[in-house]
């Protein structure tokens, strides 16, 4: 185990998930500077899960560094690629005025942002009608109406992160395909919750990839979280189960459970993930969040992932990573309108400070301003 951690940045998200409580830089003596970015390997073969103990080891980390407050990034700062699509279209429309090409240009912009054809049609048809009947007369009025319509699509979702179990651990499971940033996301959330005073245990359920457990342990040591891992190639469900039981015995409030990078088109692996969820439900805790981590750069493929994972594990929310590097931020709208699954957190960069609670009003404003 590492005795101390190097410079880390934590974003402290409240349990309500409605905003950023504070941001923290953790400093201590080690020369390591950040959790390693470990190459991921897709899991193609089926693994047989067994509920019995999988030689699980438990590590407690007691050293917690002293925090300094820092400033969080905003979506406005980081969502430039998606915003540039809209800015280009709006400049063209304002310069030319409303004509027959306006609607093709707006539709193309929405599709390039991966909003999807169905929602694009539902957004633009009322605007066409309003222009015909004279309700909307200028390009600025059309753009403002489009902004209102997009904001309304995201207005009703519950984006809270539930931490409301009493007398037993809260359990947040994390699912998603390889390479989306799942393990790093767990580490950032652990650091955030620890900064808020929540006691945390991290369970390394991705037993098929030893590097994933090692990466998670580095995050545990930096955040002061307890840590549970199993034998390489062992039973993932058993690791999650034993992690929850260990947290219950020690009075730990929150268990963050990693899982292997399931391929959503492999039915055997999805069945395995269902079993992980069933076993977690049998432990002495409350599974109140199943968070699907999606890479924003995958666009509509992320929507396909969401469908499969939602069917397998009752997904409660989305963590959308790499939003800063994508022009496909419209996938937020596609996921929420088609599946009814709220985006709860978004990743805006490489460090923990860049994981923020998703604010739909701020996000839409960032695309239009």
C-alpha cells in the first residue's frame, strides 16, 4: 500500500447531486502525481460467476490529506466542440435570414451533435409552424425558441445521487464498456464523497483486469477510502458482496462497486452483470444507484449501450465522460428523451476537479452562448 498520495484534485458533490459543494486539492508526500491511465482490454469470453467467497482482501487507508479549496471548471468552458457546431449554424442563419435552407441547416446541426432524428424533428416542426403563422419572425426568435425547446427536454429528470439508506451501507454500482473511464470515475467520486465527510469503501469487481484493481487501489489510498479486491479472474459478484458486508460491519456509509467492461452485444456477459446486481441486492446494504458510464465521443453508440445496460441492471443514471473532447454532446438529449434515464454527472477533463454535477440549464446555455 502507498503510505501517502501526491497532488490530487477532488470535486465534492453533495448527495443531492444538484451541484458542486466544494472542490479540494489533496496534497501529501508521495512522488506519484495521478492515478495511472491503464489500457483497457475488452472481455470477449464468458466467465462463470459463483457466489462463494473469492479470496477477497480488505485494505483500510486512514491517512487523509488536508484540503485546499480550488475552483471548478464550467460546462461553458469545456463544451466548446459541441457549441461550435451551433455557433456556426446560428451565424449563417442570422446573416441570411429565415428561408428554406434554415431548417436543413438546423436539422443537420442537431444531427451532427447526435441529438437524433426523432428529437430533431420534434424540436424543429413547431418552429416551422410558428414561422408560417407569424409567431416567430426573426432568426433570433427562432434560435431562442429552439433553446427553450431543448431546455424543456431536460427539465423534469431527477438528477440526485441517492445516499439515503439508514443503518446499512448505500451501494452505488458502476457499469459500462471498457475504455469509457469507469474506474477513474469511481476514484473521483470516492474523493469527492470523502471530502464531504462520507465514509467510503471501494470494491474492485473488475477481477478480469488486474490493472483495474490496482488503479482503483491508488484512488482508495489517495481518498482515504477502504478497499476490497479479489483474486485475479475471481468471482466479481463475490467481491461486491464481500465489500458490502465489510462496509456494514465497519459502519461505512457508501460502497462504490466497479464491474468489468461488459460488451453490450454479448448476451452471456450481460447475464453475468445481471447476476452481479442480484448478488449485491442480497448483501446487507441498499443498492440505490446503478450508474452507467458512457464516453460522450461515442455518440449514438452510447444510446445503444444505455438500452442494453438499462435492461440488464436497472440503470438509475448516466455519467457522461469526455464531454470536453466531443462534438456529440447532444447524446444527453437522446438518452434522456428516449430512455428516460437522467444524466447525473459529466466529465470535463482528465482530473477529479473536472467531474461535475450535470446542470441542464447550464449545458443548454453553453451551446447557445
